[in-house]
C-alpha cells in the first residue's frame, strides 16, 4: 500500500497544504506584528503629543502632575520626565536617560523590553513615553499556537484521508486486477463490480466491462465462424472429392467432373473472399478513405444495374428518389455500393416470382435512411436478428445458392459507417433499413 499512487498523491497534497498553512501563518504573524507595532507606536506618539501640549499649557508643574496621574492608572503606558542634566523629575522612566527618538529599552532589574519614544521639551527637559512589547509577543505566541494546531489538524487529516483513500482505491484496483487475472485463467464470464457512483474508477470499470463484453462477442463469433466454416465447407469439399473420384474412375466423365470441381472450388474461394472482406471491413482500415457520397445516386445506379435481372425472374425493381434531391453521407462509395448490392440480391433471391421490390433513400432528422422493401413471404421475427450472423441461412437445407455471408457483410459495412441496420416486417414482405448518422 505504501507504493500506492493514491497514497503518494495524498502525501503530496498533505505536504502542499502543510506548506501553505506555514506560509499563511508566517504572513499572518508578520502582518499582525507590524499592525500591532504601528498601533502601539501611534498610541505612544499620541500620549507624547498630549503631554507636550500639557507642558505648553500648564508648564512644568502641569506635566509632572499629569505623569503622576498616568502612573497611577492601571494598564497605562510607562512615563518619565527628566530635567536639565538628566535629573529625574517624575515617572518610572525618568532615570533611564534614553536617546531622543525611538529606541528599545530594557530597564535595570526588569525582564521586560520597552518600546520607548523620547522627545525634548523647552528649557532642556525631556519626556519619555514607553510601552511593554510583551503584549505583542503574547499575541505572536497566540497566533503561532493557532497555526500550529491548524498545521497538526491538516497533517492528521491528510494522513488519515490518504490511508482511507488509498485503501479504497487499492481495493477497487485489486478487483480490476483480479478480474483480469481470472480472464487470463479462462473465466471469460468474469466482470469488474461497478458501484454505481459514476466516479472515475466506476467509469473505468464500466468501460472495462464493455470491452470484455465485446471480446466475448468476438470470441463467440470466432467459435461460430470456425464451426460454420467447417460445416459449410464440408459439403462442397465432399462433393468436390466425389466428382474427382468419379472422373478418376470413369475417364469418359473426366471433363464433366473437372468442370464441376472447378465450379465447387470457385464457390469455396468466393466464401473465403467474402470472409476476408468482412474481416478487412471490421478492421476499420477503410475508414481513412471516407468521403462525402450521394447515397441516392449510388442507390439509383445499383437499381438500374439489377433491373434486367429482376425482369428475367418476373420481378419488378424500382427506385424511389428522395424528395429533396441528393442525400449525402460520409463513407466509402465502393463499400456502400456493395451494401446496396447485397440487400438487392437478397431481396431478389428470396422474395419469389412476381414480387415487387422498392429501393428508397430519404432523410431522418439530420441523418439518412436507406431501405430495400419486398412483398415476398417475409422472415419470422425470431430469425431476423440472426440473419446478420455469418453463414446463417433461413433455408436449413442450403440447397439454394449462397454462402450466408451477404447480410453479414451488410452489417459489417453499416458498423464501419456508424449506421444501424435492421429488418422490419413490411406486411407483406420484409424491409431492410439502414439508418446513417449525420454527415460531418
């Protein structure tokens, strides 16, 4: 725990606050001492001026009487009146013989230090007025005690708070570390506990858990893809072997066997090419080439290209342009075209004869929406989300052409563009809808 970052930070902050307390205490002490000294000096000057005025008004006798009266007053200043030649006339300071002006004086037989002001009177007389500096020193001691207590409180609270904070942070980081160790040991379902306080460590734990969820999804996807590849390629590979064996056994059928084998190999290569393309798209490398694209123009070109194929299958394929002209999105035009092609091919393949297929592009708020709608048999609700998984096909017998990767590639392209793709019932039929975010 002594190497804990939180404990070191708490120690650093405690040291800084302690230094600040000391600095503030010194500044306060100096300022207070200067203010009190100035106040005492002003009081001494005022008494001196009053006695000088007394001397001018009442003469020497009046000053002597005034000094005696002040000496008898408790808490008063110290006074002294000296005649020519330093002869003591009145007051406890009369025999000190201090120099004119300001001085500090320690009277004989006394441990006190006086702040003394001496002024010359007419006819060679001198007036001395002083004040005890112990009151300033007593106040200094009080200020020092207050700040010493404050310093002790800051240090104690800082140390206690540092230990408490360090212990809490240590426990929470230990939970994160323990989760990581458990995942390393194979417990992929382990997650970091979240308190719900929404502080930095809570947000870190939530982000860590989202990362683990994403890794778990990818691992499940990898397992699924591995199993699906083994399952989907076993049939064409078995068929390929059978054709090659038939060609080997019957030389007269060798040419037909080779042609069939080449067709099976092409199908296998197309499957691997589709998998590789999905992996490249999910890697995000194509994002660097994003440019503003006119989604409506891309949809129109794809619709025109597939219209003859739709007519050959007794289907109609139409494009409904947006009412406000171009609809721009930030993206890769080639990948967006591939997304459109896969959606249209999927509709043509599964909508059935005499089906009507519509491609629409429009706006939704400040974003864009692309949809491909058919009036075919549709898809059961429980199957819609799974159609975007690799190799998943609604037709279990897998007798129709296709690898089950078309909609998986659509989902990968949509994620790369920050779009959301989903399937909705069209009553009758099915609508594939891709919602794009606002173009920057």
